[in-house]
C-alpha cells in the first residue's frame, strides 16, 4: 500500500509543520515544450525557440517521459524527421519531493541549468531551474 513518500513523490499537497521546506515539485514549472514521438522536429524546434528552454520533452499519450530533444543537437537535416528519431533516451530526472538544496547541489555538480521532474512511474510533471532551487534553498 502506498505511503507518505509515495504521496510526496507524486507532488500531492501536504500540510503541517514539515510541509514548508522547498522541494523540486513546489518550485517546478509545467510550461516546458512537450511533444509526441511522431511530431516533426521542425515544429518542435519552433516551439523550443519560443520557450525559455533549449529543449523539448517527448512523452507518450499517458504523459510518460520518453526522451529529450535538444535544439542545439538538431541539424538542418533533422528538421523533417520525427522527434522520436532524434531524441535522447532516458534523460536524468528527479522526484518532486526532493529538497531544493539537494537538487540544486546535484545540478551544480554537473553544471546543469534544469532538472526534469517526474513521478516514480515516469510521468512528466515539469522542470525546475537550478537558479530557483538555489534561491529557495
């Protein structure tokens, strides 16, 4: 039977004295570019260009994260291909209940600007910036 950690790992609301520490889930944004594996790369790149991110995230019909499309790694010859053909498989993710301080430290060690936040089942919730994590931690 699922317990408290499972509840937190799905970014569900919490109350009480220990509900206030900043977490990745409380700071994340859900405005990241999402696309399907069959979406044309040119269309995905246009959406990435209009967003604050340098990447888009490929999900299945149920919202499970499949991969990442980095705009900087797509060549002109990729534009007519499907996102699923050019995506990086299994990008690193964090759970929403992880502390802002720990996630910020992990991102700083790898010199990453963003963390992808998913549920334990791999359903995409959003992304959180290292800057927001560091400011909150």
